[in-house]
C-alpha cells in the first residue's frame, strides 16, 4: 500500500496518546484509507508524515514539521484559497483526495474543532468547475459480472446523467468503454479490469456493493422498478455499486457551510450505509443496448478523428466534433458530443433530427434568434447538480434564474415551427415560473459569493428578517443623528461620533471642550488631544444593532438554505428543461453548420421495419471531407457508389493523392448522417451502417509497446472476426509493416476473405499495385484510382477519384515535392527506370513501375547513401553512423526513407 495513504505509522502506534487534533487526523486517514486526506487547520489544508513528504515533493511545496507533546511530525500545507490547482496535480498523480474541513467555527464547542470529510475528489467524480472540462461529460464507470454477462454503469456526477448497458461479449463492453472514456472505474469481483484503458483509474471496490441484493436496494432508492428497467442482473450490480461509490465520494453527511454536521463517529468506513440520503441529482437512469447505436471501437474513434485531432493536421479543432460545434451553451456542446459518440441506427430517430435541422436550416431568422438566446443559457445541469448537493451559492441560484428567464423567449422563437421534434421541444420548455419567482422574490440581483455573511435575501421576502434589518437600520439612523443632537445639547461644535472595531461607537471631545461634557458621558479612551466617551443609551443602541445584524445574517443563511432546498426539490423539472435546451442548441448548431458550409440532407434508404439481409447501399455525389475541407483553401469533391454488386473498392494512387482522405470522408459522411446531421456533399443516399471498422495508417502503439506490424495485424484480426454485411470497413495500406511479398500476400488474402466471407462494404487503399488485378477475379470488387499529372518531373495532384487502377505510383516525384535533395532523387529515378526496363521483372505482369519497385529502388539508393556516408570515415560522427545503421528500412516508405536521409544529411552539414 502507498505509505502516503492510511493513518501514518508514527501515529498509529500511539493513537490514544495523540493530541485530540492529531487523533482526528489519524482517524480520518484510517476511515478514508484509499485517499490522501487534506486536513483543514485554519487557512490551510495540512498533511502529515509520509503524506506530507509525498505532497511536498509532488506539489513542490515546503516540508515543515509540527511539534507537540507527543512528538514531531513532518507537515506540509497548501493554502485553501488556491487549493484547486494543487488538488489537480494530486489527481494527475493518481490520488483520490479527501477534503477534511473544519465543520464548526473555532470556539463554537469546548474541545478541538470538529472536522469531517466533506467530499472525496476523484478523477471520475469531479464537480468543481475549475477542474472539469465543461464541453464534455466526465463519467465514472462501474463494471460488474454476473455469469457470462458484463454490466456497465456510467454516471456523470456533475450533471446526474446515469447510463447502463450490458453484453455477453467483453469486446462489446470494451467498445462501450472507449466511447465514453471514463477516467475512473470501480470493478466488481471477477470483472475484467483490463477492459479499461491505462489512463483510467481502476479500483476493485467493496464486493458487498456489487452484491446483487445490496445493489438492488441501493438502486431502488433512486429508480422505481430497477428489475423492469434493467435487462440483466449484471446491470443492477453495476448501477448499485456505482451509486454506492458516488455516495461514498460525497463524503460524510456533512450538512452545509456552517457546520451543522452529523458526523458519524463509527470507525467503519461509511460506504455501505443504506440509511444514507440518496444523491438528489440522480433522478433518471437510461438503459441502452449497444446495438441501438452505430458501433465504433476505439480504433475507429481515433482514426476518424471524432474527438482527437490527428497530429498531421496540426489544428486543435481539426476534429469532426470541432467542425460541427457551433453550440451556444455548455449544455448544447455536451449534447452534441453525445450524439457524435453514439450515432443512431433507427431511421425514425435519425429522420426526426434531420427534419428539425432542415427546418432550422431553412429559416435564418429562427436559427439566429435561437442561437443568440441560447448564449444566455448557463450550465443548468451543473447548476442544479450543485444546488442539489447543497454547494450552490446565491450567485448560482441567480444564474439558474437568469437561464429560466430566457425560456419564454426561446419558446416564442419556436412558436411557428412545424416538425415534430421542434414541436416536442416547444412543449418540453417549461419556464419553471414558480422556481424563477421564488428566486426573484428571495435573492437580491447581485448577491455576494459568501453565503454566510448576509446581503443575499431580498427585502420583503421574510418579515422577521425585515424586522431585524429595520431594527439595525433604526439604530444606525439614531446614531447618525446623535452627533447633531449632542452638539446642540452640549454646545460643543467640534464633537464627533465615530466607530472603531475594538471599542465600537464613541463620542469624541477635544481637550479644550472637556469641561462641557455632561454627566452621563462615560470615559472609554484617552488620546493625545481628545477623549472618547460613550453613554448608556449609545451602548444599548449599539448592542441592539450588533445583535440585530448577527441575527439577520443567521436568518439569511437559514432562508437561503431553505430556498436552495426548495429549488433542489425541482431537480427533475430543471433537468428536463436542461435536456430540452441542450437538444435545441445541438440542433441549431447542426443547422448553422449545414447552412454555412453548404451541406445537404442525406436520404436514408431503408425503413426500420423493412430491414433486408442484404448489404449496404451507399451513394454520395460530390462528397467532401468535413475536416480537411476546413483546413485548406480548396477541396475537390468526389463521388462514391457502393452496393451489393460493388462492395469492395480497391483504391490506388500515389502517396498524397488523396486516398485516405477519400476513405475517411466516406465514413464521416455516413457517421454524420446517422448523427442526424446534414452532410458535406451535393447528394447522399445510404442505408444505415451498423459498424464502422478502420485500419488506417501505420501508427506505432508506443505506449502499448507493440510494433506497427503487430498493431496492424491486431486491428485486422478484430475486423475479420466481427465485420459483417452491415459493416463499413476502411483498410489503408494493409501489409505495410512487413516485406513487400508478405505484404501483398496478406493484403490479397484479406481482400478475398472480406469479399467472399464477410460481405462487408469495404474501401481498400493500397500501394501494392498488383492487388488491383483482384478486381477481375472477385465478383463484387472494383477499382478506383487517383491520377496525377506529371510535367517536367513535377507532379500535379488533382485529388479526383476515377474508375480503374492507377498506372504508377510516382513515389519518386512525391519525394521531390517533399523537398528531398535533387541528387538523391535523380539516382532513385535511374534505378526505377532500370527496373522498368526489365532488370527485374515486375510481379503479376504489370509493366509499369509500381510503388513497391520504387520502394526497392529507393532502399538501394538509401543503402548507397549510407555507405558513402560511412566510407567518408573520419568526419562522420559516431552517433550519426549509428543512427544510419539502425534505420529500419523494411518499415519505411520511400518518402519516409528519403525524408529521413535528408534529415541525416542536414545533421552532417551542421
Ligand atoms: P494518400 O492517402 O493518398 O497518401 P491523403 O488522403 O493523405 O493522400 O491526402 C494528402 C493531402 O492531399 C491531404 O492532406 C489534403 O491536404 C490533400 N487532399 C486530399 N484529398 C483532397 C481533395 N479531395 N481535395 C483537395 N485536397 C485534397
């Protein structure tokens, strides 16, 4: 166990002798022994012993020590005011952080100040805005096994979104996990923890929490009929355990900011206490079947650049979600991401979204009005989450109220709309007038951040408060007039009334006037030139003011918490409204993109109830790559037509001619259509695709420590095992990470298998030119290519797809374009020409120089260059020679080889 966690050894040995404060620290560490306890002492969060040494190192803060009668303990502390950034570092280092706050004011009770863990901060259960990206959900996951079934539950603690699913295959569940990328997971007994990525903090959690009966009981406190709603016991176990965990990280049953805490003194960690209050913000559980959505595994998610850009573009928002996101609110941004993560299969649902997008695309005014209004929408889901967790301050409630105030205008803007989806949203947009009025009546327009110091509750909301304020005001008015009155009474014109923090109100008389002081003045303070006095009446008034003000602050705090609870009671209605606003924002965003970038409505070819067993049909006219077209000046549209008779497209063309762009654009257009978005094309007709598989590019799995070739074969194995006639498969440069002969053989075998056995619709880009001949042998295979023009040794790319196979690869010319030195290119050209002249006959009867030949030529060329470099002897630095020797020629493409050579040459010149 990490020595920084749990009670420090030095304290554990002598717990009973410790000072009361250190005993408190020890006990909290024992109770939250999987978290680093940050222990409030005044304005600091302190850690002690091993935890102090660890935090000092991680946070680069000073290690000090604390000495008391029982010993000296290493200590390090962080200021509470900017604890957040430190907590972030601790989370990144893989710790959970338990915040142990002082939950009573010092001096409030006789003994040591009471402390309680008010929350446990973990990577998957963050609610702090500062630590949490707002544009996407952050889910914590739980994985449970029940027989052969795996159940997966996902909960976003900041918004209350709660999902459950299950499957009999661990691959299916792994795919769902990669869709949501939870940063944290708890796993039950026998559940396969390795389905989560390395970036996820995985903890085996109390087996009881996963126990079927126990989990069912936990869940029943949230959901009416768990057995009816959920499809399997595994789901019940996962959901119940995840809720237990979320209850645990909420911390002790700490009641609020002022310390009316009911700390539980039992030594047991309170994790499994069924008497706990449910988490108010969890009001709805959505159960889904992975088969309801287009399935994208981790590889496809990455290679289609849905959320993460590919390094080559160098643009941070060069992602599919980046080009689609014109949302006005954080709510809408998250909704859009959820749609992209889970594209639909059901035609009716897709058409529902498309109808709305079409209507909004057609009406500039409605669209722009809505966008403008939605900009005034705060993050309602998180606001109500905080309200329900009793963490919202008065400003949060005002933000909530300001959002509600926008709703009537949003409704009005939707008034004349036509399609079902927009009509339904119109109906769902409940402006929650009661909630808004409550906040309007109760809370002042610009309240302070602190909720314990008054100034929050509006005049006229509460008679008692008004009376207290009245008393204070009256007293102050009496004092304001006092100066004038006393001047008249005493005849001392220079008499002054003042206030200081130590003595309170006083009457000040300068020394020359002291004889005129009346008898009822009592001396309080003597200054150099004057004396300060009070009168019994002044003291009485002052006490009255102070006590009225204190009582008013207390009253305000109580009233505020009542208002907050009353708002929290409406959590479900607020969440429904939030969902409607989010959906509307996402639809407006899609229509803005459609109108701005000239997208068209895709046509879906099949009714939900008429699914045939046949393959896919896919016809795109003038299609564009949604991401690439944004990153460059002009983009050449291309068509595609695939159906049962033309299922396997073998695409050739030189490097950089546009093959992989073309393949990805087909997949992204399909995906967009199933999200319910318009697509970048002149026209598109398609049957919904059930799965998209990709095997694109030769990216080494560096973290996984596997070679390019292993990664490639692994991805291929998945495709060959799982693809079927409802799948769209993209294969780019298969068989690249091995020798040419092996590569061709593997690529050919795969193409045949995909064609004969799987029936999957496949786009296959290859630089192994001989493979194009397969199109003659395989019934449903055909060829496409990207041609280039060559003038004066310069290559011109048209990026236009054409029928048939390419005639050559132009690898050498591309090398010139990439800036490889002329002499190297010249030499390569001679070698290619020699090969084409018959020095070594091309395979499969192709008389044109193929890329593999060019590759061999360049390898030879590279070999010569290497030799020359080393033969030069003396002045070749040893490290450079070593680099040259270790170049893995079998894994480099010609262009990569030449670029590498160029880099080495430059090094030599330096
Ligand atoms: P390949 O896979 O054939 O090596 P890519 O698809 O990677 O080629 O395309 C290379 C570059 O060419 C892209 O980064 C893009 O800048 C440009 N490109 C590709 N397709 C098009 C197109 N249809 N219109 C304009 N430029 C394109």
